[in-house]
């Protein structure tokens, strides 16, 4: 029997801190604040990585890249996604579609959505029309709405690699 497509979801939340680079989807966005994390804090790549791992039944990003690993302090998040994609390919799957939402009051993300989408498409090996990037606010509610945090959510569809 042929393998069925698999779907995974991911989410990540980071505090924002002054003096941190604001990197989302592999794109550095000019801002006076950035996500605070053990790595570069790229909440969007972390959410997509978790979605790929979930579709593979592989646990989550913290299982593979634990925050207790000092070698990962300040690390670029792209290799995390690369490892998740490697695991998917080893199981015979590849991404066919990704949709994502970033929720933040600051920085304003609308001017950067196309660059983030292109960056993600390149990393995932997908055409840009198969990658969704949406930017939302929290309407002033909670830590995100107060500009103290940023959240990303993602869903990934993996399909069997055809011979």
C-alpha cells in the first residue's frame, strides 16, 4: 500500500528583548527588539521545524536540539530545519505545502512577508506559491499584544517522495 501524506503542526513563542537580532524565517528584520532564545530565537523556523518533525512522528525540536546544549547558544536555526527535512526524506517524505502565521505587535511584519516567504521556499525546496506567511497582531492582548513576545504557528504537509 502506498504511503499516505502526513501533516504536522508546530508553534513557538519567545519573549522579545532589546539588543537581540530579529530573525524570522531566516530573514533579519530591522527592529529594536528580537526574540530571546537559546539559539537565534527564530520562532517561525522553530514552528516549521516542529511541524515537519511532528509529521514524521519524531518528537519536537527540543528533543533533537536541547536548550541545555551549550554548543547551540546563539545558533542559526536553519540547520534545525535542515535536520528535520533530512529525517523526513529518510522516511521517504518531502514537504509539498507549508502555511504559517506570525503573531506580533512589533516589529511590523507586513513589509517583510514576501522576503520571509522567499526565504522559506528556498529552504524547503518549494515554489513560493506553496508557502504561506501571514502576519497578525494580538490586538493589544497579553504578552504578545503588549509587545513583549512573538509567536509563530505552522502547518506542514509532507507527501511520499515519488520514484
